[in-house]
C-alpha cells in the first residue's frame, strides 16, 4: 500500500506528498493514476521521503487536510486517525 498525505506545507502551499520509488515503495497503477490526476487538476504533487514526525507535526499544527492509502487491494482508503507512540491523532474530523 502507498501512503499519501494532502497537507498545507510549511510554505503555506497545499501539497500532495507520497514517498518516491526507492526500492521499498512499490510502483502501481493506483499510485501512478493519483499522481497523474493531481497534475491534471493542478495539485502540487511531490514524491519524496518524509517522516512520521512531519506527519504528526502537520496534524498538531492543523495543516493536515487528508491522508489515505492506495493499492491494488485497497483502491483508495481514507485514514481518519493514527496512533503513534501511544497517542491517537485525528487526521481530519467530519
């Protein structure tokens, strides 16, 4: 499964981020399609390594807009909460 975050980055820009294909991350049709759709819809999309600390910081600062996983078996699966070091973080609230 590929993990994506859609957040407001530290420069104040909305950005879709996923890890680059570094040998651990699997390429796939869903991953590729989401990145292509982002380009088509003029959404800044970045492929880079990022840390859980960046994700937690974005959540705590209210910059996280959405997080989701993609993959052949899951298609697109939104992530509402995460648990990191025993603390539950709400990614977004409905």
